[in-house]
C-alpha cells in the first residue's frame, strides 16, 4: 500500500488561510510532488476521521498514514514528525484516532505560534483566545514562512517514504 497524505483543516473560503488550515495549505503545496494518495478532507476539522476511515482499514495501513496539521506547541516556521503519539488536544487528530482505532500513524506537526524576540513560544491562553487565534488568518509574511516550510516538509516526506520514518525524524526533528 502506498502512503496516504492527509492535510487537516476546515472547508470553505472563510477558513482558507486560517492557522487551523495549515495542514491543508502544506498538503496542497505538496500534492503534485507526493507519490501516493493525497486527501484534503471536505469535512470540518473535528470530523476528519470520517474522511480518513474509508482509506485506512487496519493498523498496518495506518502505519502508512501521514497527517499534516497545525500545532500550537511549535513556533511558526517549524515542524516535527511524530509517530504513535497522543493527539496533544488536536480535535482533528483525535477524530482520526477514534475512526481508525489507533494512534500508530505519522503526524507532521506544523508550528503556528508566535514567538518573543528572544525566541520563546508565545501562544494564546484560554479556550476563547485559542479559538480566535487558530481561526485567525495568516498575515502575508507568515504565509511566506509556511511556503518555505512546505519545501522542507516535502523533503522530509520524501526521506520518510524512501528511507523510513526514523531516518526522516532524525534529519528533520531539530
């Protein structure tokens, strides 16, 4: 089975360039290059599992699933590959874990949080502030940062597919 690449986000123009659509933005940029199945669900974030479940029927297939999504715990312009980890509170990831009954899949977590001038993470606090932030639109310079990151993400995924996830993690998780 080929890899399945999924970009999480919300459908509709009003969400197109929001931080919560980071997965869709990155996967859209990589879709032409990726040698496998690409899925950009037309479901809302917290229902992502219903779009993924028809493609992933068992735990073995789940190991070839790559889910790209926004992550508040990482600064904008950074990414981290992980495998067989919890959702970190991400509703789209939780939905997928429930639908496919495993957490043993690859996640490409893409940072969306701001940082202080000294590089310290500056993320919103409280449900309302978090909601407003993740549904806020990227500024033009932030989209440029994401565009550069998409290139790096593509390189990481090429290594993951050709040489395995451990190799990709060792090279790209710094």
